[in-house]
């Protein structure tokens, strides 16, 4: 049987990583919505 204290710490670690990913994703989506980031910034040969 698994140690419950160890499983609690594994859960805390996974929850922390999940929260960090959610915050980072939200910041990136907000950046694209506001216009801070752009997907069309690369210049191609056809643009010249």
C-alpha cells in the first residue's frame, strides 16, 4: 500500500504545476487578444 503522506506531496506538486501552466496559458491568450503578440511578424519571400 502506498504511503498517504507521500501521495499528498505528489498531489501538491501536480496541483502546483497545473496551476502554473494554467496561469501561463492565460497570460499568453491575453497577450494575443490584446495584440502584444502577433503570428504574422515573419517576413516571407512573397511579401517582398
